[in-house]
């Protein structure tokens, strides 16, 4: 790889030209090439080295489409009443009585293999599977009947010790070269029951549940303790980290984006993942600005900006339906939540696609300045890092 100075010096008019495409020089290509990601990244780098903005922009668009089309299928299985449907809803950021939620209840509610796409990321699907061992889904044919091939991983849920059926299923999943994870559900119930005892210790109770799972029939090295009613407590963040570690690179971002924002660590990771993509948006904007057709560059900038901001809004659950659900769950009025997230950019509604008026021209200038400023700062920081390395 060229070092920073020699790369810049080989560009035409390098001293006077601002080129956000330079950024890509310092982003290595991934080795995860099952879906041709590394090849497209290589092509972007090549276009960048040739200072060919249109080609780089076309390849970036291709890369973004590829990322958008990455599917992640998570199967949630376990015995009836274990809390599968409730877990599916909680991971999708839905309450049990929200529209589109999986039906839950004390009677058997999951009798078919049912897909539940994530409301904001429909490429991520949680599959609510019927309990193993029913007449329709006998244990020995279970994986075949649920169509195991389509799932990236299995989560086996139990509200008590894992049964012989659960363990057999785990072994079978492993034989099919798929991953499984044991989740012990309804931990809030256990904690509340123990809380009444003298010398109550949450820590001790959780350790006991873990040991009990292992001592019983469960041979998994790790069991994740979860409450679907209090996702932010216990082991859900640990489960997320474990899935993140086990999934192939191109699926990790899909999982991360779809994860509920249950703690600052997940929010920080999302921020990092989104930040790593700013270079793409900046390049698309720069390529749009180079188009010599009046009005078109504004439309391209607007489309780029709207695309990026929409993605950020969804990832952080700041879209209106997510905010309304959050309001219903927490009791904080929707108007208050909205007021908190109002940014100076959102205060005046931007009619970006009709840039004729003076006001809109000013807004356009403002946004262009922001985009250029971000691109510029990124460029400087990348160059600094490059020359230090
Ligand atoms: P499924 O048959 O495995 O899909 O189980 P459901 O999701 O329908 O849940 C069965 C019952 O357990 C319902 O009454 C849920 O409200 C309850 N439940 C599920 N998850 C939890 C949890 O994390 N904590 C508590 N306290 N109850 C839960």
C-alpha cells in the first residue's frame, strides 16, 4: 500500500484539490468475501487511486445495495410457553399488543414456523418456531420440518432447566453445522421470587440458575439469562457480543442495526459502525457535486443526505413508530421524546427536493457546508493517522 504522502503527490494538482476519495486509501478491504464484498471494496479503492469519482460512486452504490440485501435469519425455538414469542417481540422493539407482534400467552401460541421481519430492517428476520416434540413437529424430524437450512443460527429458549429434547436439538443443530445458543428466559420471575427471602443476593441467584442449567441436562458451555420484560438487564448484551463474534463479517452490521438500543455500549457500537460509513456518503455527495447539470447536484446531495439520515434515524430507533412504542412502554409522552431529539437541522422542515426558493437555497448551502466540512475533517484525520503510521 502507498503511504499517505506518496499517494497524495501522485495525484494531479494534489495541493489545490480537495478529494474525499482519498479517504478510501486508508480503509483496508475485508477478507470476508463470501458475497463479493472484498472485490467491490477493491474496485472502490482502484477507482479512488485513479481519482475516478463516478466509478467510485457507482461501486459504493453497489456495495451499499449488497449490504442492504444481506439477510439474517434467527430461529427462536424451545418448548411451548418458554417465552419464544415474547422474546421475538422484545428483540423487534415491540410490545406483545403492538400491531404485527407475535401472539403470546399462557396457551400454546406458536403452532407454525412464522417469520417476523424487523420493523425497520426487514432483511433481519426472527423466526418463531413451534415447540419441539408436538405431534406435528416430532423431535426426530424437527429440523427438517422447520427448514433448518435457511437459518443463520438458533436460539433455544427455556424458562426452566433445559430438557432432553432441547439438548438433543442442540446436538442435531451442531451436526448440521449451524450454531445454537441457550437462553434461559423469565429471569425477572426468578429474581422476584428470590427477593422475598432473607439474605437475598441477585448475583448469587443468577449464579445458581446458571449452575443449575449446567448441572441439569444442559451441556452448553454458556447459557444466557434473559428477561424479555427487562431486556437491558442480565445477559442480552453478552448474547449480542457472542453473536457478533460468531457471525461472518457481512452479517454483523445487520445484527447490530436491528438490535434494540438497550444500553450505551450498543448505542456506541452503532455509532461507530455508522461513522465508518461516512466516507461512502461523503464520496457519493462529492461525485454528485461534480455532475455539470444545474440542479442535479442538489438533488443528488439531498438524496444522499436523506438516505444517510434515514439510516441513522432507524438505527437509533428515532423514527416516529419507534418513538411512539417507546412512549407507550415507558409512559413518557411522545411529544416530550420528540422534543428531546429535535436537532437544529430538524427545527425547520427542509424541502430539499425543491431548491428554488431563497430559504431553501440557504438551507442547501448550509447542508453542503456540513457535508464538505465532515468530509474535510475525515480527510485530515485519515491523513494524520496515515502519516503517523
Ligand atoms: P411461547 O409459547 O414460547 O411463544 O411463549 P410466550 O412468549 O407466548 O410466553 C408464554 C408466557 O410467558 C406469556 O404469558 C408471557 O407473557 C410470559 N413471558 C414470556 N417471557 C417472559 C419474561 O421474560 N418474563 C416474564 N415474567 N414472563 C414472560
